[in-house]
C-alpha cells in the first residue's frame, strides 16, 4: 500500500505545485502599475519619491503620496549610481534606497516561475498517465479480468429460489456435493466434470441457476459475460482469461460463470474475412485453461448459452464442458411453482388461483412469469388496491403477450365494425374446428400494433403437432379475412399477419414435415446460416425447378383448402358471427365462460346486417 500511496502523493503534489506557481505569478503583482526606469529617475529628480525597494533587478517604488509602482533596472547597474548620476537627492533628504534580502520562499517561487511552463506541462502529463492507469494502479490494466466476485458465505440465491427446472437442479446437485465434500468423490476415483454448459431459451433461468449453485455450495462465485473478454486490442481477451483463471485458482474451491459464452465460443474460422483473430485467441486461451485444471483444483466452470449449435466442437468435447444441462420452457406444474416463488411475500387475493394462471400462460419462460407478477402488482397499485386480484393477472397476461391497451386510439365506427367481424371470424372458426385450440378471449381494443386480439388457449402443453392440427390452425388464422369478405364484400390490410402465419405453416408442412401427399415424406431445402452472425440467412435449394413449382402448388392448395373450410363454417353460422360482432362493438371484450356460452347458444333471428363497404375509387 505504501508504494502506490507515495506515488499518488508525489503526482498530485507536482500538479498542485504547478497550479500554485501559476497563481503566484499572476497574484504577486496584481493591482500595481509598472513604469520604465526613466520615469522613475525623473520622479526622483522632481523629489516625488520616498522609497525604492530593490529586490534583485526588480524595483518597488513608493511615492510621497503613498502610490506604489514597479520597475526594473539593468542587471549590471546599481539604482543608487543611476540616481546619483542624474543628480537626484537620495538618503534622508530625498528618496530612501532599501535593499531587500532574498528569502528562501521568494527564491523558490522565483525558480518556479522561471521553470513554470516545464513544471505545468509535466504535471499535466503525469496526471493524464495516472488517469489512464485506472483504479488498479497499473500502467496497462487492460489485461485484468473484469469478473465480479460474489462471496459465497452469504448466499443471496439458493435452490429454493429456483423453480420449474427440477431435472436441471438434480444434475447440478452433484456439483454442489463435490464442492462441499470433494473427498467423497476423490476416494472413489471419481472425476467431477470440469465444465457445465447450461443450454436454454432466453429467460429460462440459466444465470439464476448458476448463482444458486454457488449459494448452495457456499464458495466464491466469479461472474463474467463472454463479451467482456473481447476488446479492440489484440491479446487483451486472452490476457483476461489467464487473469480470471489465476484468481479462481487462488480462491479455490470456487465457480466461474461465463454468461453468453457464444460471444467468444463460436466456431473458429467462421468469421467474415478469414475470422476474428482476437475472438479466436480468446477461445483458444479458454480451452487451454480448462485443460490445465488439475483434478484437485476444485474450480468448476459453468457457462450459459441459448445458441449451442454455433459453439466450437472443441469446447464441447469431454474434458472441457463434460455435462450439458438443458433448461426448457416450464410445463404447467413448473409455471405454477415459478409463480409461487415470485408471489411469495406479496398480498395476493385468495381468489387469484395460480393453477388457472399457470394454465393460461403456455410458452411463458421464468422471466416472462416474473414480469407477469410484477405487471399485475403494478396494475393493482395503479388501481389503489390492497391485494393483487385475478383481474390484474388476466390483464397482465394480455400485456405480456400483446402489449398494453390503447383505448385512447381514435378509430371510426366503420373500422371498429370491421375489427369486430374480423376477430369474431377468428373466434367462431376456431371454436367450431375439432383440432383447433379453444378460444379464451376476444377483444377489439387495440394492443401494441394490433387493432384487435383473439387469444387461443391450448387445453394442455403441446410439443407435437399433427397434420389435422396444422390445417385447423390455418383455417382459424384465415377466419378474420373470410369474415370481412362475407359481411362487407371487401378485404382490408388487417389480415396481413394472418396470411403470413398461414403461409408459413403451409410451407413448413410441405418442406420440413413431409405432410404433402403429392411430394411425399421428404424435406426440401437446406437452411444456411453464418456461424459468425449466428443466424439463418437463406435456404439452399436442393431440388429442381419442377419440384419448386410443385411446392408452390401444394402450399397454394393447403391455403385454399383452409380458406374454404373457414368460408363454409362462417356461411353456416353467419347469424352467430353477427351476434358475436355486435356484442364486441358494444362491450369491446368477451372471454372465458361468457364467450363459450355465447358461441354455444342459439343465435337470435338475423336482423339488419351492416352496410357493405364503399368501392375503392
């Protein structure tokens, strides 16, 4: 500590001295007029001076009126001789000559003033060098690791804070057991995995699970992102990797957690223009460091990624990341457990059934559910409620899926009417189809970028889809467009996203799932991607032009078939469509049991139908 303290003191002292010199040079003579030596001699001849103080070549002159002036004499002359030659009266009868002695302080300031430019710029240079060194007091601190150290003796996160990934927690319990009781494994000759790769979609809890492992084991936890290794300077990433692993070895047993490792772990040689040398050097250093761990080092590397397909194979081989733990989207039981964790300690209304909320949130990740609970609490606070009720949870689900309501959006009665029939078409077609998901909610209140909103709720979590389900999904998607055609005799741009979804389903059925009777059970096209960019950029054609024509015909046939199916349903149940649309125009939203009862009830007699849209000019 003494060396850095002394160095900092000297640097700041030099800077302060330079500033003080500048201040002294400007203030020492401030407010005093300076006159040439000839004027001083003339005033002495006229007997107007009372005192001349000599300080080297500098003169301080005081008149008999008490006014002071400054002047300078020639270095080789004496002011007394000059006045005597000019016949000026000196001594008690005239001007008194007083020679000032040179004090140490004055001499010091004189020297400083003479060397002021050098001192000033030197101080500035030292100050800039000190600032460039950073907080580590190193001239080149770029190579130091930026990992954040969390001490494990006070864990903030444990396995009790992680829900919905029970299988993954079981896989990682072995890691915790090894860090707590390594002799139990070493005595049997077992080797704990050097690295664990957490794989899952964004928001599934990879980072949280890694922190829980450190919290359960009670060991230091080094956390760093993959992007923090790479800098614009070549070799910095590799240096930071070495420093990180050196710190980990000194603090063993411990855990190193690298989040988003795909930032540096992408396949080597896959970059644009021959590869990114700095990134590849960093990856090579990571591979070397993991290989260099001894069996008794007790340092475990945990990495997280949502793109395992683009990682370098050398990173995934046994001996490096031996174990791969997959964190999937939670099922209904997992979602309920996650909701229990996030609602713990919050004033939740007893009628807010978590089972129902978990059922209405298929496809939600852990982060989505955490955001859902937070949004519900915000809505309850906005409504000045003391408890979070089921209504807030329902609105929060819609906000997470489609965005907040835009009730202030001004639309014409005609647009509102078209939106009501469009969303009613989706709901009615989906309700009448056997293999489509049940309709949960229909609203014509604008949300996000949508003018209306129809939410389908599957009865159970689904991982496989059949051909019949795909066909009914397309028909339900086209129900809105068909309803516009049937009622108004015209179509609008509101069905653009529906057409995209239907076309994508039909194309996947033909080219990826082998569900075309004409083309048979095979796939068409090989998806190409840039590993460096980590995204799909094109489909490579591995089929002839005639086959491409057949694919287009099959896609067209499937869409036409879905369109006709939706048309037949709406033609048959036109009265029910009108009833549902009128309810939406009046109430804007209908959901749950009320929606089911309306769709299953007998429609009233057909009344006045809406006027057709005017023809385009």
